[in-house]
DNA sequence: ATTTAAATTCATCGCTTGTTGAATTGTCAA
DNA sequence: TTGACAATTCAACAAGCGATGAATTTAAAT
C-alpha cells in the first residue's frame, strides 16, 4: 500500500497551511489585535511573547517572522491606528472651520473636533479601537515611550490644533496654550485608560465605559478651562 | 601564626555588618527609595529585583528578607507616602474652610487645597516625592493596579473633597461632579508623569518639571471647568 | 513538472527571572 | 560566656524569557 502523497485528509500540523483553511492569512492581524489588547492592559514588559502567541492562537515563532523583535512589534501596533485617527480629527477640524467661515471658529468647536472622533472610535464595533485608546493612555503617561512615540506620531496634529486655538483665543500666551493642551491631554488619557475607577469612586453612578457621558462633559469642561486661562484676562 | 579571631581589620563580606559601619540599617529605606524611582519609570514588570538591588546597593536576597515577595514590596512603596499626602491635603482643605467661614468656600480654594500640596511635594528637597508622584500617575492610569490601590488608599480623601465641591456648587448633579473630578485627576496625573513631552511639543517654551507653572495654570483651568459643568446652567 | 518562495511548527539556545535555604557574622540580653 | 536572634551574602533552584535555525508543507512562478 503505497503512501498516498497528494492531499492527505488530516491537515498537516507543520508547514504552510492550505489556502482553503479559513482563518488563513490574517494571522498577522490576529497578532496585532491581541498585542494591542495585551500591551494596553499590561504594558510592554507585562506581556510575554508566549502569552501573546497564545492569545492570538498562533505559534511564538510566527510573531518574530511577521514583525521582527518585540520592540518593533510594539512600534507597529502603536503606529497602525495613529494615521487613521489623525486624519479623522483633521477632517473634523476642517469641517468645523468651513462651517464657521467667514467668522471665527469657537473654542468649543475646536475641542469638539479634537475629542469627538475618540468617542466614536471607542464606541465603534471594532473593539480594537478601545484597546488602542487604552494603549495610547499607557504610552502618553510613560516617561520611556511617551516622548518618543507620541512626538513621532502626534506632534504634527498638535501643531494644527494649537494653531487653531491660538486664532480662537487671540489674547493668549503660547505657554498658557500648551499647558492647557497638556491638561486636556491628561483628562483624555485617563478616560482612555478605562480603569473602572470612577465606577468605584461614584459607587456605580458613573461608568468608565460610558464614553458618551465622558466626552459630553469633557468638551465644555476643557473649553471653559481654555477660556479661563487663555482668554481675555 | 594563629589566626586572629577578634575584629579583623577588613570587614567581613558576609554576615551581619558592624553597627559602626555607616550606611548601616537604613538599607530598607534605600530599597524603598530605589523601588519608588524604578517602578515609577518602568512600571511593575519593567523592574527586576536584581536591577533594583543593584540600584539600592544591596544584595537581592535582602529585598525579600525585608519586604517579602515583589508584589508586597510594590504595595509597601505605594502605601508609604499615601497617608502623608492625604493628611496634608485634608489640612489644607480645613484651613481653607476655616478661613472662608462663615461664608461659602469657593471652588478655587477647594481645588487649590487638593492640588497645591502636590506642587510642594514635587518641588521638595526630598527627590523621592517626585518619584512617588510619577508612580501615582502610573498606578492611576493602570487598569490592573488603579482600581485596587487608588481606591484603597485615596477613596476616603476623594469623598471629602467631593463633599466640599458639592457644597460649593449647590446646583450640581453628582454624576457631573464625579466626571469633573475624573478630568482633574487625569490632568494631574499627566503632570505627575513628568514625561518631558510638553517640552518637545512647545519646542522648549514649557518645561515638564516646572511644577509651579503647571499648577498655577491648572487650578484656574480646573475650577473653570467645574463651574461650567457643575455650576448654574 | 520543477523550482523557488512563503508560511508554519518545533526544538532548542543562552540568559534572566523571582524565590529560597544554608552559611556566616554581628548584637544583645541572660 | 553563652545563646538566641538579627542582618547579611552566596549559591542554587525551577521556570520562563526572547530569539533563531532547521525542518516541513503548501502556493506560486517558470
């Protein structure tokens, strides 16, 4: 009985998978998604490649095959959604500016353009956006990653929004403007982090993942702060 | 030549050190201080006991001897300065309330009592306070540690301040109040984190470690936000 | 039909991890 | 002076780490 060489019914454990197998080639995406979630929750050092491989349903060696060493994987995860987010915020700002023209755009509208796309992302069907936002919180608050990754991928956007705010607040001093931006960034980050702490603090009255509630209040809160510090004194 | 048993001039490498040796028994403190700094910078998983022992100038085994397993050490570090901080903020609030009596205390004064002790801490000669604040930022933004440690050590304080704010803003809804507190907490955390990002964003105009500048603007920013969201609508 | 390249698993490398037990030296009270 | 105890170092443990080279299977190109 000669061994039947072609197409054994049991799929091989090793080697390239048949393209007919579902869950075929998007293994790279599965890795990125799992990495996003785990890095956001446990930080860079809190995630081992074996844990990650397990979560993604993939062999450890495959991570290196697709994304190189661990640091490079982290970079890739962080970069993936940055561009999309920046575009959405820029579009929102331009729309608001167009709508206000030829008059001056209000501080609220600028803040809204900056923050609202994040609510949309966090509430989207793609659960990954929620994880990415939590990752953003981790990176933004980290003295190791923050100055590197945030500056690299988000500084251009910051410039555009600070320009818009400067125009809307003509009396403002630049240092005031940057500090206020910093407060906004902090408030936003803690919302991203989605830690569940406000649930405990408020004894269930507020929910960490009620992003609608979070942003509806955050926008007027931040706008008022800007006006107070950067407005007519 | 019989070995001289008593008091060899070279101090033994092993065994209990002579009490005459300077840097004697505050080895426990040295461990806590180094742990504070390293945990704040790299997070729980980013610090190995050997790195820590090296930074503290101490043998690895000594960490376990004094503080038990790693998690327990982390708890101890976090708890150490929490009580002190809480007391200072409470005193500041009571002083402000007494000064305002019998009238109503202003939102600004309450926020000031909450935030200013942190500026004092971060600028104090004891460098450890700066590290502790950075650790606070890490814990506050962590979904793993935040709900556990923050709630355990800071929820009582939150209650007192929210009560004061509720009284100063009689029209306020409780959910609004907690969300605004959350924004304040986020702005504060990012300032703690001291990442150096604002330096890059502002091209050197603002400095991350200029805490005076940070809090002088943060207090009116936050107060205005509270008033906008929780004040008379 | 052959060859080349892509995608996957497996086994293993050299290190590092947190933790612990034993040995050593000093202090202090009895 | 002796004995209990405190403080320290050292060596080692089993487990886990990131990384990689070899083997294997399939797909695609020629």
